[in-house]
């Protein structure tokens, strides 16, 4: 899907028989429209996977100014649909 960089903390389980639940954190590109990506993902999960109960958290990567202790730059994560 356009704008999606990766997905982590993806969990799918049955709350009860016939009631699957999905939760995920989705990293999006800085220029991506978070609301559009979220609507697209919710529609995909509903139509393609048949899961009507989902929680998808949109996260944006930001390049941090800190160092990782090995001389590399640290990528900080901003969570939230509008982050």
C-alpha cells in the first residue's frame, strides 16, 4: 500500500468463535496522508481478511539527532495518526 514503510506488533486472534481481532503498528512515510493510509488499511482488513474489529496505530519515522552509541543516527518513532 502506498505510504506504508513497514508493520510491526501485528497480532491477530479470536476473541470468541467467529470474532477475529487484529492490532498493528504501521510505519508510514513522512509525506504520507495518515488518514488515507488508515482508511485504506481498515478497508483491506475488512474486505480482504474478513476482520471487522481492528486497531491500527499509525507511526511516522523521524530521523533523530541522537547517536546509537555506535556512531550511527537513531531513528525516533512518533506514534499517533497525526504525528
